[in-house]
C-alpha cells in the first residue's frame, strides 16, 4: 500500500498536467506510430535543458548519433530543475501508455517506488551481463537501481549534493577560511554579512534547492546511519536531532539573499560567480555551470568544500535511464542504454555535467581537480541517498517535504515543519 503512494502522487500530477492541455511531449491523443516516431527513433526524456544542464546531454546525443546514423534521436527534455515539470509530464505519458523510449530517473525510491513497483519497467539484468557491467559500476550504485534483486536502469553519473561552492576572491578579501563546522560557518557568515555580502546564495523559485540545504543539515546532525534510518521510518521526525536540524536550517536562512524566491538555481549560482554572494550549497551540476557556461576556473575563481560537519559523507544523486515496458523498439533503446553505460559516453557526459562517472574504470585524466577530488571522496566517504533528488524517499513524501520546507523558508516555524514531516512520513 505504502509503495503505491508515490505512484498515486505522480498520477495525480499527471491528471493536473493533462487537464491543462498536453504539449508535444505529452500528447495522449496522438496515434501510436506518431508518438513513438517509428522503430528507428530513440526518444530521450529528461529535464536537462538550458545553461548548466544540457551541455552533457547534447554531447552524448551527438556522439551516439555519429555512431548510429541509422537511428534518429529525439531530445524530449522538459525544462525545470530537479524534474520539477518533467516528472509530471512523464507521469501523464506513462499513465497514457505512451512512454518515451527512455527517461531520466534517479536511482533509489524514485525509480523503485514509482515505476518498478507499478510494473512499468523492464529488467536490465541481461544488458548488464552482455556488457560485463557487474563489476564496472560500484555495488552500492547497482543496489540503488535494483529492486528485489533485479536491475532496472543504467546510471550515467554520480553527483554530490553536500558541496558548498564559494567565491575565492570574496573569501580572500574578507579573510575567511573554509568553514568545516556549523559554528565556523556561522562565524564566517556573520563576518560576510557585516561586509554587506550575502553569505549564502539560494534560489528557491523551485523549492528543492531549500530542501537540499535541509537534508544536508539533517545529515550533519544525525550522521549517515541515522540519516538513512530517518527515511526508512526507524527514527521519528520529532527526534531531538531532527528538531535541532530544523533550528539550524532556520539559522542558515538568516544568511540568504532577499530575492531567493524569484531565482532558480542558476540565478543563485550567478550571485556567487559575480561576488554578490559568497557561498552556494548545490549539487555539482553547479560546477558544470560555473566552468562551461560562466567560464570560471576551478580552484581559481571558485573553490568548494563539504557542507559543514559532513566531510566524511557523500550525498549521492545519480541520474539513470531505463527501459519502460511497452516501447515498440526495445532493441534500439538498448543500443542507447549500452552506449550510455560505456566509458566513452560517461567520459563525454560527466566532465561537462560537473559530475563524476558512474563507472569505476573511467578515464580520470578527462576530469579537472574538482572531478578528481570527488572521485577520491566517493571512494573514501559514506554514501547517503538524497531526499531532494529522489533517492531517499518516495515522490509522495518528497512532494510534501518540499511543500513543508517552502513554508518553513518564509515562516521559520520549527513545530509546523516537524509536524508536516511527521504527517507525511507514512508515505515514505
Ligand atoms: C537533479 C539531477 C541533476 C541536475 C539537477 C538540477 O535532480 O539529478 O542531474 O539536473 O537536478 O536540475
């Protein structure tokens, strides 16, 4: 029953989208052939559009197209960070038996509780065997894309979510050292505030960016084991440490830019890039944005450090692609998935995206210092799944958590936040 909640929320979203009229990616009424684009078309559905998001995808598509000139790739991306809009469009299509050939989905509960539990995905065990992939991806990652011992998708990247990027010049000019603990962070932030610089950039036009900050404070307060227990329902949301995390989250919100609600993540990253703000907690797609879109230099213009009190941990966000049931050209789609899982594809995509390759045997020389440091940290730290990016809990819970966080950002009422999370917990 619990498992079905995520799907029910997605289907509800789907109905809202359908009621608003369908776009070309979600046309429920089109006939099957028109929808699938024929056997030679591979339609890739994601939310990677625009600056900081699409460079890696476009490079991947180009290479795949070059190697498979008999196939036609359709890029069906729907804008909106963290899948804000794409997930609803996807739900409409899945509900209408009009799946894209393959779609972006986070490993963990977003894949398992929404689509695998609803019996909408093919298993990919055979593909992993044919390509000899079982020891090419970390076991923890294969576990994230598996359910009941069967594998359901191919990870293309590993993003780290507990990173703070900072403007090096702003730190230097204000005599700030990299803060390692919450108290050091607060001391640095107070100093910056006095100097009239926004300490922490946030753009929560889409509320997942604030949820990311909250999940990292939760990780800092609970530690990796209990953080995971919280989302398994083994620790209650009114646990003292969760309450403390909410208070600390509230404190961090004292340091954000006033116009946070009108900015998206790229807009907030710009504040750090131009020195109006000092720090940004964002997944490392922000590194891709800084380097590829804003022409900043890693470790010269911007630096990075683990979110305070979480340097031994790694909040993992992995984008994966699977094979939906009901596509009329599964063999062609598997060609794309095989490409996606290759070192060639991963080393094209990840240096542009800011992430590290999901494969263990990728070519390190293709990555900058940030990538190399992150590959090392990935091996040496404890991995925890991200809530904001679909791995830790079902979509149903995440939707409510995002709403509760959104209200908290304006009201800062700890009891209301805790109560809302408690109420949503049965949907995890
Ligand atoms: C995440 C996704 C990343 C990036 C980010 C911002 O959910 O895993 O690849 O696209 O959203 O949109």
